[in-house]
C-alpha cells in the first residue's frame, strides 16, 4: 500500500467565512444552508454571485421551490438582496437570467434584528401596561 499525500489547503482559497452572528439570528436549517452556499459562491470583492435555484438545490439537497422559499425569506430578513438579470442568446433573443444575489453586511442584519426585537419588547410592555390599567379599574 502506497502512502498518498493530500494536497495542502490554502485557508484563503479553500474556505469561506461564515459570520458567527448567523447562528443567533434564528435562521432555519434550510435558510442557513442556502445562505452558506451563497457565501461560498460569492465574489469576495463585489459580494455578489449568480447561482440558479437548481444549482443551489443540487448543492443543498433541496427542491427548486424550497430554495426559492428560503431565498425570499433571506431577502425579507435583510441577509441578501436579489436582482433579476437578462441574457441575450446567440440568435439575439433576450431571456431571463439567474438572480444576482448581493450578500448584505452582517452588521446591517444585526442592527435590523435588534431593532425588531426592541420594537417587539416595547409593544409587549405597552400591551402589559394597558392590560394592567384595565384590571385596576
């Protein structure tokens, strides 16, 4: 049996960073998988990528409709923004292309998450104050 050497792994090229904060923001496993795949695909200078729903689904073992649902959820929560692209075929026809995903800075997502939590707490406090006032009368 011959010794087989494994290639050296360059930490910059063979890995991609996932912010620690994503684990406290309440992402579902599917959303986390799609988000991580988008981070894997992104261009590190423009923070954009163009994988299709089918490509994401193949990498994460999900159907196209499930990937679509998770992409919409990530967009609603501010993790990503999407833009429709178009492609011109060889015969000159204009066709829809893949979505262009832009990964938003995690600090923006955190600020939005904390603002939503504070609004929820204030609403709950106001509701409790109102209920307490009704019980006293």
